[in-house]
C-alpha cells in the first residue's frame, strides 16, 4: 500500500507550539485584544486575526524559533508504526506543505534533518506541497494521513481514502472516504483493518464479475428509445435529464449508447465534442445504475467509449467531473488518465472540479488549462430538457 503522511501535527507536535507562540505574539503586538482564546480554528493567524503581513512575520519568527530551540518532537509511537508499515512492504511518502520561506529557505532540508535526528524512516519526502490532492493522484497513493481539512478535502476529491488525526478543528469533517484516529496505534489498526476490507472487497468483486460474466453489449440510442434513455439516466442520477443531449447525438456521428449486461440495461455512455476544439472527445452524461456499481462494469464501459473516440480519430479524451457528483468514480478516472487538472467552473467556486485527460495518439496530451468547456451551455440545455420532459408527461 502507498501511504502519504503529513508532518506538522501528524508526525510531530507542532500544533501546541502554533498556539503558544501565537498567544505570545498576540500579547506583545496586540495587548488590547482580549478575545484571542474564544474560537478554535486550524490556523493560529485565523484565530488572532493577523493581517497577511503579520502572518508572514509570525510564521517566519515562529519557525526560526522552533528550528533554533529544537522544540519539535515526534508524536508517541509514530516511529514504531512507520517502521512496521515499511517492514510489511508499504511505501511511505511524506508530503508536507512546509514552505521554504518559513524554514530557513529550504523546507525539505530542514525536514530531512529533523526526521534523521529522530530516526524516522520513509520512502520519499516532498516539501512545499500545497496541492496534496493532485500530488497524491500523481503518486497513485492509496491513503493519506493528515489533520488539515483543506488537504483532506483535496485528496478526497481524487477518490483517495484518508485517516484524519483528530484535532478540535477537524472533528466535524466527515466523509465516506475518511476515518478519524486519536493516536498512532489507532492509525496502525485502521490501516490493518483497511487492508483486510480491501482484500475482501477484491474477492467479492471477483465473485460478482464471475456471476455477471456475460459480455456487455452497447446499443445506440435512437428516436424510438430516446424517452427510455432519459428514464434510465434519471435512475443513474436524478440531477440530470439529458433529453436534448441525447436527441442531438442521435443525428450526429457520435451517438450515445445503452449499456446492456445480458438482457438488462445497466447504464448509458457516450461522448460529446466542443465546436471550437474538434480534436477532443469529452465523456458525456451517463454512468451505471447504482445497483450495478462496484462490479467492474464502469471499467469496461469507460474503456469502450475511449476506444470509440480513438476509432473515430480524436486525439484526446477528457472528463470534467467533481467530487460532490462522482465521489466513487475518481479512482477509475485516474486509472484512465495521463494528467489531472483543477478546473474553475464559473459560478461554482465552492465545488472542486477536475479535468482528467488522456492521449489517444503517440503524442502527449496537452493540458486544458481553464478554457471554456461548454459548462454554461450544458446547464442551459439541462434546464430546457427538464421543461420538455415535464411538458411531455403532464
């Protein structure tokens, strides 16, 4: 198993020093502020309402103080747990958001010195890591151990499990992909339990695939089956209607397909093309009916539609998705992608979107950047589709 681990307040006892140093800093620089202890958040500067300049000054002074006084110590049993994991064949990737400017202009070197001093072993160390979600996806890690909700959310959005080392600022953060732990012995037990459950899941998946070993078939959606397609799509996710999307695709060279397992329709798949970018095929509205997920169908369906796009001469295949809508699909998307990018959708700043891209040629896939990918038009089309369907069944 590949395991990524944070440093501050995970491997070492930094949180207590954050609060203690901030208390003294605040007392010295803001002697009239009596409300500094009322609210507990993750970051001390947030509690004490430091300005950006004060935050820089505070962290620079505090980190220098901690380095010079050598005041950071490993948490109880962290070394023993990491040694056991490495002995069992697990890979340990230490990902820290420590920035050079706060750690003698070399966060990695300072962290390496500290880890060496306390004989803490690991596979690899990465500092200045402010996008842990993308880095974990790039490293293909199976699990992150962290305390900061910001990074936990980034990693969860990639479909990666997390163990949260409990602290006052993260107790309310809950998700199907994470588990809270109070100490390192508990972390070790959770990892062992997780390995057993993953092994059981693999066995169960193999059994289900044997039971459903009938070859999947793909049948084009036509005008006669259009309404059936819309009804099936709404079984997959009620959020989408897709009537106009499927209707337009029927008369194009890029139809959508029913997915059949034996004689049962279990899903829909297809792709669309943006007018200004004819070389890119985008995964369209579809998916697998919830009662049929986790049986290996998603893998086969995605492979089918990617092969279709390649067969039709497209150079790249892309997927726009978000964790809120597709929490369990991120692992599958990562498996079929060469790169993953954060994407900002206009008007949805609170939701983290990603674009997964795969080349269909020998050339590397270019990054999409933040170019328009038709999201506004898609939302408008969905609104019109829902109105048409309501009128049809009045």
